[in-house]
C-alpha cells in the first residue's frame, strides 16, 4: 500500500515537470518567433528597393545635367533672359542635387558621379552652338528635361495635393515673361512604411514645386527664343 502511494506521488511529480518543460519550451518558441518577425519587419522597412535606386540614379543625373547645361548657357547665350534662367538652374539644381545625394547617402542608396550618355550627347550638341541658335535649342531642351523630371517626381507625391498643384500651375502659366520663380501650392509626399522610400518621397515633394516653376519659365523662354531668328 505504501509502495503504491509512493508510485502515485512520483508519477504526479513527473507529469508536473513535463508540463513545466512544455510550457517553458512554448514560451521560448513564442519569444523566438516574435523576435524573428520583428527583425524581418525592421529589415523590410529599411530595404533599398530597385525602384528607389532607379529614382535616385535618374534624378541625381538630371540635377547634374541642369547645372552643367546652365553653366554652358551662361557662356554661349546671347540673351539676358536665358542667362538669368541658366543661373537659376545652377543655383536650384545644385541645392536639390545636394539634398538628394545626402538623403541617398543616409540610406546607402548608390548614386552616379557623372552624366549618362544621353545628357553627355545633349551637352556636346549645345556646346557647338551659340547666340540665338543656342538659345532655341537650350530652351527646348529645358522644357523636355523638366517635363521628364516632373513626371518622375509625380509618382512619389500625394495624388490629391498633386491635382491641386497642377490646377494652380495652370492658372499661373498665362504670359510669356520669364520669371525666376512661380509659386505653386504645397505638395505632400506619397506615404510609405519603407523609411528609404519615404525619405526619397519627401525630397520629391519638396522639389516638385520648384521643378514646376522651372517648367513654366522654360516654356515661356522657349516661346521667346523661337521668335528670335
């Protein structure tokens, strides 16, 4: 009888230990799983996507091109308006380019250090011209270039604010006088959980009103240049 009682106590003890071990194992597994999910989530939020790489690459080149072509325009143009516009390109795109490169560097996004073949060919073409002929080609290139940049920026801007900005910009484009600035409504970045994407979107939202102002001025410059023979 005493032996049976002893076996019952031993069996109960083993069951208790087994339950305790199972519970400890479950807690460990849960903690490990939870930790793994958290780490993966953080990694996803800081991932540098191919889209972000392409965007930074293209826009860094675009800013470098505007600066180089602006310097060329100051040397080869015969128009005070063109030279004024060119200085605006140098100032604004140097600032925008520096801010973009800083944002890219912060998140280890690679950026180019020189122009691509497309912009080198454009620069070499314009370098062979001067006077009114240069002005016409330069102004046309500025319209095309800023339209392309604006299109890339729009993909990273809040769509509601973008519509408001476009509506106001349409109202601003009325005359042909070249202005150094055209005020447009404030735009907001497209929201993203990825911190790299969000940083580039914020840069795009800040740059967009300036690019739209440049585009309006470039169109006015283009009309003016085409009237000169």
